[in-house]
């Protein structure tokens, strides 16, 4: 004897199940997950960008101050001495004899 009832009311077994189970197309699961993620994003954004400044405004960058160069100290070293040229080194082709001009 079979538990399958093909009588009036359709093809159901004794528990009321049809032999043709519809394929689950994903259902509401992905939409529930998407809704939870959107809610987390909104709550985080509202907490972060709520418009109240943290602390006072003293930690904000200010305009740069005008800086002046200090004047050199007066004295004998105020102007640098002129540089003396170094003596010319002999070239590698110099054989030590004086050249004629």
C-alpha cells in the first residue's frame, strides 16, 4: 500500500505535500541581509557625521605666521673675505720643462 493519494483534491501524500516542490528562487534571505547592511551603514553614517564638532576649535589649523629673516650680527665677520684661487695643479702631460710663449 502506498502513501500517495492521487484522489480528489490533487496529488498529495498523507501529509499534504505535493510531489512537485517549487524551486526556491532565493526567497527573502538576500533582501534581509541587504536591509541589515544598509541599516548598519545608515546608523554608522549618522553617528559619524552627526554635525557636532569634537572638542574646541583650537586644534584646527591656523593661518601661517609672517616670518622675518634675522639681521646678521655686526662685527668684522659681517662681510665674507674674497676667496683666493687655488694654485694650478700640474697637468698629466706636463714634463717639467718651461713652455715657450
